[in-house]
C-alpha cells in the first residue's frame, strides 16, 4: 500500500488490489465459525483487514468490467466475508461502526442505463461488512479512452466537494494517541 498525507492532515492509505497478493475466497465457511479467514498468508491477513478496521472512510474506485468491479477488487470484496461473519454470524462489535463511511467511484465505457446498479449493490453490502455506511458515489459513463473524462466538465470540483463532505466530521475531532 501507499501512504499519502493531505494538507487537511488526513492520512490516506492506498490499497491497489491488482498490486496486492490477495487470494480469492474459498467459500469454506471457516470465518463464520472462527471470526478470521483460513487464508493467512496473503495481504488481506497481512494488512488489509487491519487497514479497514482503522479506517474512518473507505473509498472504492474501479472501472467497470462486464457491469461489475475488476476481478482483483472483487476478490478483496469477497474476502471481506470475514468481517461480515464477525459482525453478523458471531455478533462481534466493530470499532468505528457508528461513524465509518464508504464511498464508491466508478467509470464505464458504455452508456447502459443499468451500468452501475450491480456495482452499487455490491458496494452497499461490502461497506456494510466493513461497518461503514454507504455515503454515495460518483459514477461516469462513456469513459473508454484517455481524455474521455474531460467530457464531464468540472470533475475535479465534484470530487473535491465529495471528499470534503466525507471528511468534514473527522477533521473536527481531536485525536489522542497513547503509546
């Protein structure tokens, strides 16, 4: 992952699923009994689960592949079954559950009316597994090649406004770290 520090003071960890070692979910049900994934030798176990648990805001960004997320992002989402299991099967409380937010960014090459419906539903449940409320999305159609995004005018302003809205409640609180 990459760590980025913003002028606002917010620290951001960037997880790029295509560059991570994330093995797909086996669907074995182990996490529903034990509360953790049987796959213990990849980056989900190494840092991704911990990053999710520390996060105040989780932003997922993906191009659309066949009306869904990329395979790499989908593997990460599927492995979040462990967090769903802790929350619902084992009834464990998750830190940050009352304030964590989720936000989706996506773009697709086609103009299909239903282009983002499946992805949005997947993200609603993904964010729920992370104990994050779904706080919206920015989605863009007909983005097929470099430069197509310019069709959307003041996109940078739209993204900055969404980011400011997501971050506002967190920037006002005081943080105390005890070591």
